[in-house]
C-alpha cells in the first residue's frame, strides 16, 4: 500500500512539473511577443518620423525659395535654398529607406541591429553636414536681405531670420537627439534580447 501511495505521489509531482514547465514556456512566449512588439513599435516610430521629415523637407524646399524671392533676394540664393533643402530631404529618405521594409523577428535581429546602428551613425554625423550648409547660407541670406531692404524693415527681417534660425536649430537638435536616443534604446533592447537567449 505504501508503494502505491509513493508511486501516486511521484506521478502527481511529474504532472505538476510538466504543468509548471508548460506554463513557463507559455510565459516565455508571451514575454518574447511583448518584447518583439515593443521593438517593432520603435522601428515603426523611426520610420514614421523619417517619412514625416522627408515630406516636410520637400514641402519646405518648394515653399521657402519663393518666400525668399518675395523678400528681394537673388535667384542664386533661392536656387541654393532649394538645393540645400532638397538635399536634406533626400538624405532623410536615404537614412530611413532600409528600415521601412524591415520586420523584426528572431531570424533577422542581426540585420535589424546593423541597420539601426547605421541610422544612429548617420544622425550623429548629420550635425557636421547641416552646420556646414546652414551657417554660410544664413550669412548669405543676411547679406542679401540687408542689401535688398531699406531702413527699419531690414532690422525686423534680420531679427525674424535670427529667431527662425534659433527655433529651427532647437527643433532640429531635438529631432536629431530623439532619433539617436531611440536608435540607442532599440540597439540596447536587441542586445539584451539576444543575451537572454529568447
């Protein structure tokens, strides 16, 4: 009788262990899905921001030169403005294009990590390119406005340009920092996910 009771207890313990293992496996799968969904959401956010910046860049590239022409600036400056803004929009497209087609899965985490790391690297370098374009352009714009306007009007327009440059610089810095921070978060999550062996 004691033997049957021990056998029964052993069988019950085996069933409980199997049930516990099944629950842990299910929990692991649920956690894995949540992690993948969180990473996919960040990827979607990066792509969405890239698309918005690209479309906005194209819009401003079309609008700004005609506005500066109304201020009396040369067609050379208007053309340079168009080229600079179009270049910036196309660079944004280039930066994000690879990420728009990527779906995160276990199979392609290395590929995703490489593309996200490249995006981070590009945004970190963008400051140098942007400043190399913006500073000479602002000086040129200031000179042209100063030549083309008379009296008090010149001070107001130059003041508006300065305020616009400051606001634009702050917004651009914020967008750039957000992109870099998001890519770093995503890379950290991918690395932790891969270390966890999920």
